[in-house]
């Protein structure tokens, strides 16, 4: 079974995600990009798991999915609060930590 | 049943879940589940107690070949000089490994011996009666179902603590009962004082719990195991260094002080009376607060060796207990709230138990725990009955009570029995157990603590007389229409009154009955303790002191003799009264001095960090460097170093300024740096690994 196509897809997805996280200002879109990255990782895990015939990778992917769900829950709550406080989901305005 | 004793905590735990899930939809709103589960636990506990007694009797009796107890039957250990005690009865244990980390095994299991069985019986009985009592007392409460769920959870946690065979499980139960106590004290959290009291109880006991945790860890490293039996065995056989035992027992004593309301951490217990009265009876009188004493009894070999209790010298444990007796009893005199009188009385009686452990009176202390649970639960439930039906939900003895004897005969007589038992009048339960503590203290040559105990007995009798007078005698001062409470309230009172009369006879040394000692005292991994012979003179003295206390108080309150109004006339007496009213200013000390200073210090420290470290870090580097530069400018050759120094200062400042921009506070820029560095590092890895 060819591994490359999965890895290329996953790398593409991951880069898309990274781009989204870095370039997007809208907090919701950033969260979505994070999801893309996580799923890219999942594809990698499953692909390698099938490649080396070890089910561990797939179990790990299941865990990642679960954690991702929890993480989105928390993340959305944060974005919601940011929106309530600043009246916009723009992450550039959240810069209270600057030196 | 002994091997299946894990069912006893499991049933209330299941009922907790069931009440939460379906309680509100049931006709009695969940109460039937709680009463049923705890009742079933009580029956099981009775069966377990019966089987344990059978086991002990079988082992100590003449029939040595009849029962093979395997390794449980050892040769005679400990020369108590009694007629039996030649055979050791090992606890029944059962458990499994929960998880393993390296070579360390964490077990879950039960270890059932006489002490455990006794506690199971007391906890399930009092809890069952309180469950029944609450069906009427809490009727129509806005969180009735919630109350029952937590009552069940509390019972389950307490039973879990009691059956634990290892210190970790014990700690889990210990913290769970603390949590339930917190939630139940704050049951009516809409009123700020109640919520405050809950937080105070939680945090104050937590101070002691830190000690408990450290103690458990020290014991683990000293003995290499969490298993209580193994720790005890090693402590008895001297396999643990004395220094370690001293440290461990001192830390564990911290836990006892916090949980069992010992001086100086007793301040949370009176405030805990903000909770509903059944909770006060169950948690803050009969069961949870004795968890500390139970811990002391369970790990007694550690304390015995750690504090050198057999030495007859003053040790911390006895000293704490003795102080608590006097301090608690003195405070009970100035309370107008009937529940607070009982709360301080509980503190004082817990002091007896801790002092008893401290002077080597293990059996007496545990026996006092046993009897105290009945009569103190009785007194609290009686106080609840008074407020429920007599004084219009008030607990103020001076404003809303008085003369209730005529209106509530059942409550009055049961309360009287409880008071007499507490005061230590023969033949009520309190007499036998208190006398035994004093007798052992005398015999083990702790004369100082014997005197403290006698003074405490005097004070106990006196303040209980005052309390009974203010509540039940004189003119009715309230505004309601007092009447007797319903059956759900009076029946538990009568049952508890029965136990308050009879429970003492299980170990009445005067009548040469020592069943309690035979059944409860461990025979494996336990130090050889002296048991006192019954002395008529000592018992008579204790009784006389208690009667004197009643007499003095009777003269003062009933006959109106003595210096009434002395606090208004004599400044010294007034000062003393104010001192007591302010509870020795301990609360002020904790809240204003200790908490205040820590809070202030932390606030100042974080402000300082803010100003100097976070804001000033970058600037600080620059100005610091500039100062270095100026110093060098003044001292060294100006012209040669001048430019270099200035350059250094300026470049440091500029570096700081540049670094400042890195700290933009924009998360995405941080993320960009993160990904860029990861990309660079991967590139480096790729390049160099090929």
C-alpha cells in the first residue's frame, strides 16, 4: 500500500492549518484551522498505523479526536468571551500580555 | 459477611447516585432511597459485628481446635495479664491492586477488625436514625433531594474511610467526608454566614490535612508500604527509626487536630452549626469529627512509639487533648445558641478522646468515641426537635426557649438522658467511658491529665445544667406555639436515649464486664497496653466532681444563688467574659493576623513583581547596565572606556527595546515564531542527519 499519498495529503492539510492559524484574525477561523492541523495528524497516525500493521496508531487517533472535541469546547468558550468583552472576534486586539 | 463488608459503604454510594438521578421523581423525593440503603447497611453492619464477635469468642474461648484461623492464630502476644488474650485474632482483609507504579502497589481493599466493626455499627446506626429524623425535619426544604443525596454520599465516604486497609484509601475517604461536610454546612448557602462557615470549615480542616498527607508520605517512605496493618506491625516491632516515627506521628496529629476540632484548629466546628441540625448531629458530633480520633486509634502503634506514650511523660497528643477539654468546656458557658453549646461540648469531649489516646488509654478513648456518638447525636437531634417544634426555628436559648419541659415531654426526657450521659452520671454511658479514660490516666501516672480530666468533668456537668435550665425550665420566652415533635423525630430520640443508657454497660469495669475491650482491641500488631483495674475511689471522685458541677450550676441557675451580674460589676470578671465571648480571639488571630498578613504579603509581592520584574525587566536591564556604565565612567579612565561603556549601555537598552517588540502580546505572532523555529529545527535535523 502506498503511504505517500496519505502523507502528502496530510502535509497539505497541515500547512493549510498552519497558514490559517498564523494568518487569520477571526478566532473562530483560527480554531477551525487548529482542527485541520489535528486532523492532518490523525491522517498521519492512521496511515502509519495501517502501514506498519499496528493498531496503536488508530487508537491514538481516536484519543486525538476526543481531545480535539474537548479542546474546541474550551476554545469556543474563550472566543465567545473575547467576543463579549471586545465586541469582535479579532485576535489581534487581544494583546494585553504585551511587554 | 466480614469478607463482603465492602457492601456496607457501597450501598449508600449507590443510593447517592440513584437519588441524584431519579430522586426528584419519587413520591418521597428520594428520602426512601437514602433511608432504605442506609438501613440495609445498618443490618449488614450488625451481621458483620455479630460475626466478628463470634470470631473473637471462638478464638479466645476454650475450643482451640475448632476454628482454624490460618496465620491469624498466633501465639500469645502482649502480656496484658488478663485471663484471655492468649490468641491473636487477625483482621479480615480483602482487596486488589488498583494500579502499580514501579514497585509500588496501590491497593484498594478492606480490613475488618473490632475497631472497624464498632465504627461501622456506630456510623450506620446514627446515620440511619438521622435519615429517618430528616424526613420530618427537612420536610419541604427547597433542596430536600439534594440533602438526601449528600447525606448518603457522606455515609458512604465515612464507611469507606473506616473499612480502608491502606492509608491512601483512608485519605480518599477522609477528603470525601470533608467535602460532604463543606456542602452540607453550606446547605442554605443563600445566606452569606452559612456559605462563609462552610468555606471556613473546609479551609481550616485543610490546614490539618496537609499534615496528614505529609504524615502518610513519611510513613510510606519509612515503612515502604501504604498498608495500615504492615505499618503498625513495623512500628510495634521497632523496624522504623524513632525519628521518622516522631515526624510521622507529629504530622498525623496535625490531621487529627484539624478534623477532630482540637485546639488550636477547633474554630471551624462551632461555625459549622450553620448547617441543618441533622447534619450537625451526624457529621459534626457523631461521625466525621471522630475520624481524627479513629485515625489515631487505627495507626496507634505509630503514635505510641512516636510520642513514647508508655513513658508516662507529657506528650503533645495528651497535651493537645487536655487543652482542648478545658478550652472547649469554658467556651460552652458563654454561648446562648444551644447548638453552639453542644458544639463546644463536642470539642471538649473529642479532647477527652485525644487525651485518652495520648495517655495510653486506647480502649477507653475508643469506648468514649462509641458512647459519645450516641449521646451527642441524641443531644443534637433533641436541640433540633426543640427548634423544629418549640422555638420557631430559633436556636437562641435565652430569647426563644425556656419552660419547654411541659410542652415537649419526649424531647425533654431524652435530652435529660443525653445530658446526664454527657455529664458522666452513673449509670449512663458517659460515666463508664469517661471514668475509664481518667482511671487509665491515673494508672499510667499522667497525674496532670487526670486533674485536667476531672476539671473538665466538673465544667461539663455545669454547662449542661445551664443548657438544660435555659431550654426546658423557667418561663417560656418564645413567641410560637410549642408542641411535641412528630414521630419521625421522637422515635430516633428514644432509640438514641436507649443506647445512651445501655451502651456504657458493654464495658462497665465496675461490674467486671470487659466485652468491649475483648471485641474491639486489636491483638495483632498492637502495643501491649496496661488496662486499669476498677478503682472505687477514682470512680467515686469522678462522679462526685460531676455531681458538684451540677450542684453548683443548679444553685446558680435554679435557685438563683451566687454572684449574679458579676460581669457587670467586676471588671476582672467582665474581662474574662469578654475574652471567652470572643473565643480567645483565635478567630481574630487567624483571620486578621495570619490570613491578613499572608494576603497582604502576597499582594505586595505580586505588585512588586509586576512593577519590578515584568514591567521593569527590560528597562531594568538597560538602566542597570547604564548604571554600571556610569560607575565605570567615574572610576576608570574616562576617555578609554567611555565609548565602550556608553555603547554597552545603549546597546543593552536597544536590545531591550527590540526584545520588547517580541513581547507583542499577539498570540499569532508567538505561534509564528513557534512554527518558524520548528521548521528551522526540522530543516537542521534533515540536513545534519543526512
